C-alpha cells in the first residue's frame, strides 16, 4: 500500500517537485512544505515561477529573494497546529546570478565588468535555462547555510524534462566557453592549433549574427575568465547535492493521458541521470465509486423514486455516469503510470470541489498527501 | 534589455501599436499566436482554430515549438517533426525544432555548399549556435515568419493563408516572443539585426498578427491570464484579440435542486448517495467556475469566449472539431 508523504520524506533535506506545467506543482510544493512544517520541521519552499502563484497560495503580498516566514497565525486560523516553521522564497533568477558573480569575482572591477556586459545581462535575465540554474544555485546556497531542516523546490514550468535537468550543465559550459575563447585571441598559439575549419566557422557566424555580438561575447568571456574555475567547482557540488540520498525528486502530474506520459518520460530521465526518485503525486484525480458500480444499472429509476422528479433524476444519473467515465480513465492511466514507474508510491489527490489557492485548500490537499493509501481511499469514499 | 525604447525610431511604443491598429477577425490574420499557462488546452484551441479556418477554405498550418508533438497527438497521427504534414483538407501541422530551423536558416544564408558542410561539421559553430542566448528562439520565430510568407524562402514551399502558433507556456512565452526585439538591440549590425527587426515588426503588426489567450476557470489561471494580456501588450507589443475560457462545466442543477440533492446524499446509501453527492460536487464546481468567469471578464480587455468541459477520456480530433465551432 502507498506510503504517506511524510514517510517518503523521512530524513530528507531536499525535496524537488518536478513535472510539466499546469499540473498543480506550485500548489503541491506549498502544501508539502506546509505539511512538513506543521509536523515540526523548519521548512523553506522556493518557487521560480514567474507568475507569483506561490505568493497567492500563501497569502503573501510579495516574495523576494530572501526567505519570508509565513505567519503562523494564518495556520491557526485554519485550525492547523503549526509545530515548526514555514518559510517561503520567490526566486529572483537575475539577483541570484548577480550575487553569485559577486561572490566568485576576484575583485570589484571584474565583478562590474561582468555585471555590465550585455551578454551577461541577457543570460542572467532572459535566457531560458538561467532560471533553472539559479534555482539549483539558491538551493545549494540555502542547503550549505543549514538554516532549514527541509527545502522544497518548485521547479519552473518547463515543457521538456531535459531542459530542467540539463540547464545547469549547459550554462556552465557556456560560461566556460572553452572552445570559443580559443578563437577570441586570433594571434595566440591556440588559433593556429585549431585549424582552418574553425576559423571559417567563426567568420561565417560573425557574418550571420553581426560583429557586435561576437565582440560582446569575447568581452564576456574575458570578463568571466577569472571566475570559470569557481563556477565549475560550484556546479560540481550542486550536482553532487542533487544526487545525494538525502535529496528526493517527486514527480507531479495530472490524471489525463498527456501529463501521465510526461511523468513517465520525466521519471525515465531522472533514473538515467541517477537522481533519487521518491514518488509520484497525481493531482485532481476522479476517484471511482468502485463498490457502487453493480447497482448503477437501475440508477435513473432509483433516483426517480427518491426524488419524484424524472428530469432531475435523469440529469443526476447522466452527471454520475460522466464522472464515472472520468474516474475509470484516471484509474487506467494511474495503473499504467504505476507499472511504468515500477513504484507503489503513487499518491492520488482527488479533484476537490473548489480550486485550491489558499491555506484552507492546502490543508485539504494535505489530508490526502499525508495519509496512507488506505486512509486516502476511505476519505475519498466518504465524499461519495 | 529595455534599452530598445531609447532607439525610438525602430519601435513604436507597444501601447500605441495596440491602440492604433484596427482589429480584423482573428482568422483573417496571417498569424495567430495561441498562448496561456501550461495544461489549459492551448494545443486543443490551436488545433480547433486550425480546423475552423480549414473548414472555411483557408490553407492553414498549426505550428508547435520546442519540438512538441501535441497537435499530431490530437490527430492520432505519427510524430510530424520538422515537416509540413497534411492532417486534413487545408490543414497542415509542423513541430519546429530549433536545430533544424538553424540549419535551414544557414542554408538560406549560405549558397556555397562546401562552406555549409564545413560549418555544420564544425564544433565551434554548433557551440556558438547552441550557446548564443536566444538564438534558438529567434530561429524558431524566423521559421514561423517564413511559413507565413506568401513568397516562401524554402524551395517549393506551400503557401498558407493562416499560420497558427501553439506558443510556449506563460512566463517562457513572453521571453520567447520578445526574442526578436532583444536580438535587434544586441546585434546592432549584420543580417541578424535586420532580420530580428523584421520578425519584431511581424509579431507586433496587429493588422496581420492576432493573439488568443487560453485560460481555465480557476483563481490562479484567471490572475495569470490578466497578467499575460498586460505583459503581451506592454512588453511585447502584441494585443490580445480573444480570451478563451476553457473547460467550463455545464450548469446541470439549480440551487434548489442542489440543496435537495445534498439532503438526499445525507439520507441515502449506495449508488443513490454517490450520484447525489456527485451532483452536489458538480453544482459547486460549476458555481465556482461562474464566479471565475465573471472575474476574468472584469480583468481582461479582450472579449472572453467560453468553451465547455468535454466529458471524454482523451480529447481527439472530433472533440477539437466540436470546440472549433464555438471558437468565433
């Protein structure tokens, strides 16, 4: 039987919620953090979602690059006993990158040269991948500080699992710019070693993108040259942290075919990258009323008898059959998911009557996340 | 990144563009950008618009970006990849792979074959192409532009009346559409500079380019759609023609009926209880959704159209076709 989330997260110091967009990742991350904090841990949830969804979820007006404590009174108002502390942070990727540069720069002049470089400004603010990279960077920083028992990371809504996992590597390679920097000094020994093909490539590239860009790139790499080793060392340590047994990746998805397929794909990528997979959370599941199916045949008649209103009875029956069809689909998809992932750790959160965007909603989700499999089925049946 | 506004000759302020352009019908444009947060049904709406335009006799292509294959999935078709594949009469589909777009772009730029071969084999070129910030997005938009040209750059390219783009999810979507503008300001000379300017003008030309946001009737997606409309207008210069509120539940029960059913659920057992409970849930969800619909109507400027929730296990082409009739 499926374990409750607190068993899966027992002894973990990092929990990364991954999955495609629109499956309730931000809400789930916030709910997990709130639930673990309620049990007595000091927890910080980090989101890099540009839409400030988490801020909404937690009733915070504004999140910054600093962790902000969520007022315990808000939980008390919901009747939740908050034994630990819940902190939240909305990651500012650009500010994190700037901080990182400031930390790695040998002196103020090098720092300013990088910060003022146009290529850097573009990479740090606009480039897809920098958010992912900075999320991991911040995670590493907070982990090193050791202020919190558990860090929960809400990953950005990438459309491709690979983007998230590979962004840090790609960005480090870009910053290293090994093969490129060689060509930035045409008079150096390296240029001659590199050969004609590369020189042609470079000149063609110049022609296509315009000289300015290449000059900016050259300046960027020069400005960065003193920091490359520091970045590399740090990136390595971040990778070690992600594959640490105290880290746990949770895949979040919805019950429809497409999100399920993406979850399977994401899981495969995690396994290939040797990253620790903890379990999968399926949101908005239509629970089937299994034990009732036998009686459903004469439902319209039974309802008409009770209600004395044939039109209403028919509508109620039609509605029920629509939802049962969705429930059957969800059950099929989840079975497929569990088989593909070879895991029993599939946590199903039901499709609640109201959408979740506040602490009361998070508390409702947590009743399912932090229940054992049997308890969950009972609760869902209690609703039926 | 905001430096472009200083060079006022190049770009009109976004708001001015939005105000001054007349608004022809969505499907009469050459390009329609379908955007919204992840999981709201962007692809279904993009395909639905495509089916509708195709039914009106317009030769239409639905483009997916970043190598997604959601449209071919709706048609239950094998993956289309970087090929213009016919799905139905008048309707094609393509999944734009940035690497392929880059390759095609270079092919169009360089006429000397030996040079091209050398280039593609060259590690340094591949490195530069992969590492230059925004280049992938730029060549992707370049390909979309190319598809929308009546005088196609690609040899024997088919002429389309309408190009529909299934854009990346919110957040990344804004960055994606801003790429040409950003590029035009970074690369101040060279072919990329002028091409980036062309692409920016193409995206922000409201006469020929339309945009639709897809939203769900929930609190946060409604907030995000309002923010997205504003960002598209102020940051990219794209004005939104429609907001589609997707997945709206039917109102099967009125308040009095719901109360009666709640009473029944409390008294009964078995299937009757479960069915009554499901009806009460449905009523509650439909009610919450109507409240979100009103909020959306208050918060966005573009007209809001609703699309019904379809009680179907998987949404295929017939579902998209039924939705397409309500996409006006």
